[in-house]
C-alpha cells in the first residue's frame, strides 16, 4: 500500500515537481495544497505518513504549519521534510526547532528530494 504524503507549497510548479518525484517511485500517494490553512483542514481527514512543507508561504507559513501538525496527536511524530529557498541557518534552526526532521534547500534534484525523504523516514539518505 502506498505511503500517504501531503505536499504544501504556494508554488503550483513546486508542488507538481515534488508530487511527481514521489509518485514516480510507486511508493507514494500524494495530496497537494497551496497553503497551510488548506493543510490544516486535511489533517483530520487524511492518514498521512509523510509531510513535505515549504517554509515561505503567505498567511500561514511553514514554521507555523509544522507547529500545528506537531500539536495534532496523530501527527506528532510523522516524518516531515521542510523545503526552503533560503539556506540561512536561522530558517533551518527554526524549522528543526518546530519539529522538522529534515530541511532541504531549493533548488534540489529528484535524487536530493528522495534522499531527504528517506532520511526523514529513518531509512538513511541525506541531503
């Protein structure tokens, strides 16, 4: 059975890219949304085993979304990868402090994304 993943990014192109990479492995069934509020609405209805969030989104940013997901009893330990266009140490530290397992800096390759996901899931890999 495929692993259910939720990809959240305000860029439709980035959501499509991430979803395509994950789904191309045959291991993932991906839901995509454009902002954090949509993601929060999906949490009770989904049974997600992986999250991939962008940090920089309008209205409800990735750090706030990580915190909200980590407060949800079902998702407090779910593997979570955060994407950022800013590799600034502060963004990486804030994402990890909020509960992200892995932070990957855009742009990245399909192999880099899959390695980050494997690392977040505890399967080795790295970025």
